[in-house]
């Protein structure tokens, strides 16, 4: 079935989220941290955590999020979804 849809262009993307704590759903894991760098292929997170178990999304914190020891770089090509989740 064909369906009419409205397309909305989003300005900024990662640039608009710089300085915010952003959650990234990647191919295998969920990462969260302060977005501090963006280039053509990677993003950089400060004070990052890897989320092993989310728990309910209507709670204020992750059920099992473990801090990583240093900043981390994520490949943009591996990011499936992102946003201000927690």
C-alpha cells in the first residue's frame, strides 16, 4: 500500500546536541555520555557509560550502566538511534 507522508528536514543533528548528555543505540550496545566532539566519521563522549541493562524506560536511571574509564569514540556508521533519553 502506498501512503503519503510528510518529510521534515532536521537541522544540526549532532551539532545541536553538543555539550548534552546523549544516549546512542549502536549495533551491539547502548552508550551514554556528554557529547563533546563530532567529525565526519566519529563522535566523542566524555564521562561515558555503557548500558548493559536498561530497565524500564519510564524510570530516571538505567538498571545497569557502568562507567568507562576514559573518553570514548563511536563510529557514526554504527549508530542506529540517538537522543536525550535519560
